[in-house]
């Protein structure tokens, strides 16, 4: 197994473990006595942790062992779920999400940068494979979590998550090899100052904006889809199926999308998929039964696959060097969208109801994105995003 295949396997296994509680965690928290606003604000700590830790981890990976970062990140992720189980007060629950954010940032940045760096041939196709494995983990996780909660309780699904992280930690320790890193002359101050260069790069900013919108909406789904389904009397098993379906078609389509990435324009793909995603949320507002929810989730799944594959390849194409840093800044900026999504959705759901939340968020996101495209028309001259290029020729 080469470095690319190993990184793909680690990211897929981590995605499975991380997403086991996707269909049950908000229900578990509601049973602890938390309301919609408290749950949303708690998860905003997760997004805030992404924002702060992603750029720093991306920079640190240049001169700290990647294996050390991976092991530490998996450990943090597992500990965060231990805190969820033993949490007897709100502060401890919030702390669990801060720790989890550090863990997810570390594994995602190291795995994705290693995947992109070591792909030598069939770049687009192999990138599609990497996302397919990741999405399959995200599909299988909530499906398994829903089954466990259906047979036992939602708390048992958290125990199962801790076990999954422990197994992954042991496996990575034994099978992942990392050559001694070359010390970098950069320090933390340099890493943070590099954000200014990232911000001024219009192409990277556009790519990150699509990630911003994706996480803004997906984080709303993460909290409120399970709650609204339970309110409708739908079983926890079916809740798991709906949440899992957000990544079902993604796991299948990205293989074919990746195969043709070197022949198509990335920009139009990102624009179309970024508009389709909020449309799926408007359909959730209109959904009246399990099958309509499933249909809207599958539509979102298509958009998510296109956004993730195209943005990943766009960052690689645009980045001449410092790919880890650019992935880190991209993840950090996109998680700002997640942070805002958590906070705003909590207030809207608390005062207007969960169902109206999906309608409001879908319409607002479409309008904001269209306004940005009208105001930033010069982005359409981008060499890497809106013109066909042999961007993979030398890789």
C-alpha cells in the first residue's frame, strides 16, 4: 500500500468513526435537556476550533512529523467523545467540541495534502477515489449509528465511536511511516501572517467561498435534520438512513467526476453545485414524509460530491507550493461558514421553528452567492477555474 492509498484509507476510516453519531448526537443532547439554541451554540465551538486550528496545523505540518500530527489528532477526536459521555455540565460539552475540532482538522489536512502530493498519474480519477472512500465512511457511519441507537440507545453509539477511534489510533501507529521532516525556518507568526497572501488570492478566495457555503448548510443539517424527523415521529433507524443519504450519491459520483476533472472547467461545476445545495434545503422545508426527506438528502449528496472534489483539485492547481497551508486556510475559512451556520441556525430555530430554518437558510444563501458572482465578475477570467487547461500534465 503506497502513501496515497494509505492516506485514503485513514481518511475513510476516520470519516466513518467521526460520523457515527451524526444521526443521534443532537437527539442525545436534547434528551440531556438542551434546547435548539444551546445545541447550536455548543456545536459552534466545534466550528470555531476548526477556524483557529486549521491554518496553524497546516503550517506546523511543514516542520513537525505528519505521523505525530495524525496520532495526536485521532487521540483528540476520541477523547472528545469521552467528554460527551461523562459531561455533566454545559462547559464540558462545549470543551468536547473544541477538542474534536482540533482532531478533525489535523487528520483532514494531513490526509488530503498527502493524497494530492503523492498522486503521480490519473490525478482526477484517483482524487475521485479518495473522496469516494471518504464519503462511504460518512455514509456508513450514521447508518451504523442509527442502527445501534435503534437497537440500544444513542449513548451506546457514542461508546462505539470511542472504540472506533481507539482501533484507528493503534492501526495508524503501526502502519503509517513518516520520514524525518526537514525543519522549516517558519515560526507560528509567519504562518499566521501568510493568511494575508491567501486572502488576496481571488481564486483561492472563490474556492473557499464555496466551502464556506457548503459548511454553513451542512452544519445546519447536522443538528436539525435528526430533530425535525424525530418530531415527526420517524424512527431513529430511518433518521440514520436520511442522514447517511447525504453522502450516498457522493460516494458513487465522485469517481466519475474525478476521471474528467482534467477535461472540464472547475468554476462552473462549483457554481452549479453551490446553488443546488441550498435548493435541496428548500425541498426539506417542503418535505412532509420520510421519502421526501430522502429525496432532498440525495440531491444534496450530488452537490456535496461536486463541491468537494472540484475545490480540492482547484486548490492543488492554484497552489504552486505550500499546499498544506492553503488546505489549512481553506478549511479554516470554510469552517467560518460552519460557525456562522451553527450560531444563526440556533437562533432561527428557537424563535421561528426548525422547518422555517431550512427555507430561510436556502433562500439567503442563494441570494448571497449570486450577489458575489455579479460583484466579482473578474473571477471568470481565472486560468485554473474557468478555462480548460492541462493542469495535470506535469503531475
